[in-house]
């Protein structure tokens, strides 16, 4: 699932040239040829009738299952993706190395001690060290309250943030929730705590804790850090309302050297300018509690299927469709960063990028960072998506997680906004399994990505400029 990128997206929206800005001297309008818009009507209907995306997700989640970065299943997922691209008829299939620290989970448990002794359902946060701690629990209502705790005030105690994440269609509630996960452990350590637990960053009421990566600020000695399922967080809060409570937290997990995985890439070659590409994709890794169907097997299935359906067409777009199954998004966007670094010199050959990493809900909105000269093309894409129930929402959103490192360097991005109202019921939990996917909703996603990619790869202008432009020196430096 996407990491906390709201601030980055906001910064990109401020700095990127949006379609609503003015056309500058010397720039010519980019548009979609009429013949391309005629072709995608049939493509859209074929995609809606196809179950290819659904079958791809079924294959990945059944044959590989959970795909924790650096695990044995990570290697099998790379083999699966390589074989699947070839099976689907992609013209070119290759891998590119992605190296990262390897984190492993072995066991985890927690329990209330004393007169009210009982087990608690927890999961270690990614990046947590191993350790067993016992201590009095101190509850905080939110991250700000813990960060305000004086140094040493939690000596020998276990900090508990009881922040309840809010449900929203666009996932905006995840920003505050994920900050509890990423910043809470460091705040606890600065206050002297020996351990950290949090209400899961999720919107369900099931006894399924939500994992996810955490970080420890430089100079701090990490402590065991875990997430409680929502009902267990409620239970602990009720116990604390009755008086002091002690818990025992035992985690066997931690960092274990480095691992090199792969970005797996499939390309449907364009008919006229195959070296110029439209980039789409999702991330291949998942957390280990479920089978990674919603996060992000769905994104892999959606984009693989969209590319394959374009490849089956008699009339291909002029430019290539490149689909990337990114490595290790979950623990720090490693695959996206590696792709951006490897292909920065080819940024002018990348017209635009879009990533599916927000589950399998229907797409309800389209927006992009297309500059002013590409307004006609951007509008044509929006009009072609409208029959799928997708509204044009210019000026909203930002790039997908693995696209964001390249977007920060100047790559134009598109957002096909999925309905994530129930996404965080499943996100990073044991409940992220194939049965949660609606085939019809997934087919609508495949249709949207196919239409978008085909039209974006078909744009024309007097100077063949496409969507993006060469990055400025500032953009190239990542500012």
C-alpha cells in the first residue's frame, strides 16, 4: 500500500505544471488523434468483458501467496511475474536489481498481566527490533500528546497511542494514522519508554492487527514496537479506564543483512516510436499477514492485464506501454527509487506514469500533472474514461507511491483514483485475501488503465512533445 505521500503529493501539485496553467510561447498543443479515440471505445468494452485482471491476481495470490520483501516468496514472485509477462505476450520482458535491508518476522505476542490477565492480538511493526518487555502502559490519545511527553517521563513504561483512524473514500485518513506508526516509536523512546504499542492504522473492527513499516530516528536505541488490533486497542483502553495496567510484549523479529530483489518489467512495443513509453504498474511485494491481494496484487493484475489487452489489438499505439511490477514498495519505495535512478537519463522518453496501489475498488476520478500544452490530450483521456463512471478532477491528487520518486525528478503523472472506502479494513492485515476482490470492479480498473495508456501513448503535437518536458535543474536534483 502506498506510504505516507500526502506531503510529497502536495509539493508536487504546487511545483508541477498543471493542465490549467497557461500555454507558453513556443509550446504547441498536444492532442489525441480522432482515430485513437475511435479505437479505444472497442478496447474499453473488451476490457470490461474480460476477466484477465482477476485471473492474474488469482494466480499471484494462490501460487505465490504473501510476498514479504527479502523472503523466499519474494524470489518466487519475481519468477512468477517474469513468466506471466511472457505468457501474456509482452514483446520484451526483463528485470532490474533492487537492493535493500532485509527485515524478518518470526513470532509475536502480547498479554495483559495481573488480575485482568488476558492475551492481546498484536503484530510487530516492520523495522521493529526483537525483544521482550514488561511494564505499565501509559495511554496517549494521539501522536501530538506523546510527542509532548517530557523526556524520561515514561522510564520503564510502555507507550500506547490510541488514535482512531477515520474512514474516507480517498484515503486521506491514512496520513495521520500512518504517522502514528512511523513517528510514534521514536517519540516513545525520547520519553524513556521501553516499548511501544498503537491502535492499528485501520478502519475495521476485526481482530486483525495492521502491520506496516516504522522508523527510528538516528541516535535512538530502537525498542519493540507493535500494533494492536482495533478490538484489542479498545479492550486495553477500557482496562486503563479502570486503573493502571501492565502488559508483556514479546517480539522475535529484526533486520537481517541485505537482499537483492528485482523490478520486473514487461513492454508492449509501440508501432512507430517504441523507445518512447507510457509507464504503468503496481508493486509486487506485500506484507506477510495476508496474501497481498488488495495490496497490491490488484495493482499488478490491473496493469498487467491492461498492457496485455493493448498488445492484442490490431492497431497498436505509436509508443510503447511499459508495465513495472515494483520491488519492495512496502518498506521504503525501494523499487520506485531504483527505477527512477536507472532511467533518469531517459526521462524525456517517458511521457507519463500512473500506478495502481489503492486496492481493487472502482475508479471514480481522473487527474494528472499534464502541462498546459497537453490540455487537449488530457481532456480527451478524461472524456474517454467518462463512460466508465470516472469524473475529471483536474488539480486533485498526486502520483502513486512508486511513481513519486520519478515524478519528483520531472516525470508527468496521472492519477486514476480508486474508491478506498473499505481499503483500510483490509490493508496490511491477515484479511487481505483474494476473496475480497470484486471481479466487476477490477474489470472497470483494467478498462480505465487500458484506455488511459492507449490514448497517452497515441498523443501528437507539432513538435511531438508529449505530456512531460525535460526536468529543470531543480527538478533533476529532487527539489
